[in-house]
């Protein structure tokens, strides 16, 4: 799936940069172009992609700190310039626009909803947001910022792929030490998903195309992604259980949201050498995913690549229930000192009437 990336804020810029690197290293050519947008000049300097500094006349490149309302205003004021910079990169081949951001800060948290709203109003291709939730260790301010931003983003973007900063961190590793690892993990998963939607020569039996990725995410709202890979056996027969095990691990421990998750739709992509991928294993895994997610819409396909590993990439669209998201909104509401919902009603958790949007 051909896409144009815009990374907003420090985390957003680093993620866009990491995605471009992954795509180029593997020669997938899914990322057509990428820019990073920030109000803090220093955060843009280390990036290899093109950059746009917003709010320059007010802040002189010094950033907004944690003030996401200010970031929203400054993005609004510079929207014409940002929109043109992105528009110049969107060719007729582009099939999606992906905004990457960390929700707990100021710039990404405030500017992303404003930009997402404008881009969805202009383009027919989907606008997805890849958004990093703050770790449970982060401050109340990070949670309030993220809660308000997420509420607006999910009402605006075509889908919001959530990444939990606690999901892929090694035990004992500090959050900032873990960022680099987490960014690589995100780049690999999203990079494989985009590449899986590309047309491929020498084709597998059941190749995924972009429309399947788009249809899986069409449920809107929040989405999650998971991946796991295991050593492949020699023959397809050897790999029936390899594929089911990789799929279950991707879902249980490789997912970008920790805890139980139920979803409206799912996509399962099996990666590996085509003559080692067992159709029986793929079918079994798909049925398993249907049962586990409660979704009848589980799409699937292969992504052929030279590797002695078999990988399972799982995308969940229209996440309807997630312990992690509920816990996160609960904390965000507590931090805004708003009355907390006492009824244990999952649907209400996702409405978040107590949180103001941006
Ligand atoms: P901004 O520049 O004001 O948008 O703020 P930052 O991007 O620095 O931080 C926003 C949030 O993103 C933080 O609360 C962290 O949760 C997260 N974060 C910061 N840097 C990284 C990073 O490199 N990787 C990941 N995965 N998360 C990050």
C-alpha cells in the first residue's frame, strides 16, 4: 500500500523516520514520501526526512512544552503551508496518508487532530493515525493530553492504530531507553503491513492487496497490530503448527495493545517462503482468529519473502473492547478531575463524554 507519511511532534518525527528507513532497507518502496512537523526546531534536526517548523513567528523554534491547546492553535495558523507541503507529495499513486504521533506530549497531541481534520476533508484516500499511548508510568498531564487528543482523532481519522508504549518494552528497561526498540518494532510491523499490500512478482497463492488492508481498517475507530515470527520447518506439512503458533503469539503477546481485545474485523498476513506456507495452517489460524476476536470478518493472505522464519501479522480493526484503552481513559478522566463513570459498561468507556476533545 503506497503511503505518504507525516510525523508530528518528537515521537511522530522519529517514527516516520524509522518507517522510511525500514522501507528503504528492505526495498519495499511503499513509503512514497515523508515529512516531520514540529514546533521545536531541535527535535527536527536529527531526522533524515524533510521537515516543517510550525509556530515559528511566535515560538522562534522553541516548542510548546506540554501545551497541546497552543499546538492546536499554531497548527491551525500554519495549516495552509503544512497542507501544501503534504499535498505536493501526494501523487495519484498514493493509497493512504499516515500521520504518526505520540499522544502524551504537546505538539503531536495538539497538532495531529487539526491536521487530520483538514486532510480528511481534502482527500478521498484514507487518513490513518498511528498514535502512541503514554506509558502508565507517565504523568497526569500526559494522560489528559492524550485522552483529549485521542478522542478528537478517533472521531476524525479513518482509523487510529494505537501503540501502547508499555507493550514492547523489555522488563526493567527504562521508558526512554526503550523508545529506540519500540520504534524499530513499530517500523517493522507497519512496514510489513504496507509492503504486504504491494503487488508482488512471483506471486503467492493468496496475496494481500491494499484493498484488504483498507477494508479491515474501514470499521474506523481504533485499531491494533501484532506480529510474531518463528523458525520455519522445511515443508508445508511441517508448518501447520508453526503458522498457528505464530498467529496465536502475535495476538496474545505481540499485539500493540496489552490485555484482552475484541474487534469488528481482522487481517492475518502470513510471511515467509511461499513453498513453506501451509494453506491448512493459514485456514486454521484464520478460524482461530475469528473465534478469538469475535469477528466474522477475518481477511487473510500471504506475503512472500525470503526468510527462514515464518511470521504472522495480525491487524485488528474497529476495536470494540480493550482493557488497556479502558484503563487509559479511566486514568485520563481521573486526571482531569471529572466525575468518573462507576458503571461497568464497556460501551460507555468508549464514549468519554467527560473528556473535552481538542
Ligand atoms: P511532542 O514533541 O510535544 O509531541 O512530545 P513527544 O513526542 O516528545 O512525546 C509525546 C509522547 O510520545 C510521550 O508522552 C511518550 O509517551 C511518547 N514518546 C516520546 N518519544 C518517543 C519515541 O521515540 N518513541 C515512542 N514510541 N514514544 C515516544
